[in-house]
């Protein structure tokens, strides 16, 4: 790991592909926002980009621990995951 870096572990409960969700979360965590801001260059985004070291899928659960406002808005149900 490079000097000045931070390693974090997250437990993600999602009906979507864990790798895709991890990448979205990493992007938001590294830049602090999911939209571009004034003065933000591609070089800056690349330098500050988070890196996914690994994704470990745990055993499925039988029920979600929290309701998903996103899924409710989209009228979607979980697809094989809680």
C-alpha cells in the first residue's frame, strides 16, 4: 500500500452485483461526491481515485436488514440477494 493511503472494509447488502456497488461506493468515497465539481480535472480524479482491493461475497441472507428506497422508487424487488 502506498504511503498516505487508507484501507477500509465495508459490509454491503445489495440486490445488485457486489463488484459494481463497491466501485460506485469507492468512487463516491474518494471524491466526496458523485457529480463533478468546478476545477475537478480528470488528472485529479485519477490521482484521488479509490482502488478496490478485493470483494468477498458472504452467504446470502433470507431477509433484508433495511428497506431500499431506491428499489421502492424503481418498483423493483431484490433479485436473488437480500
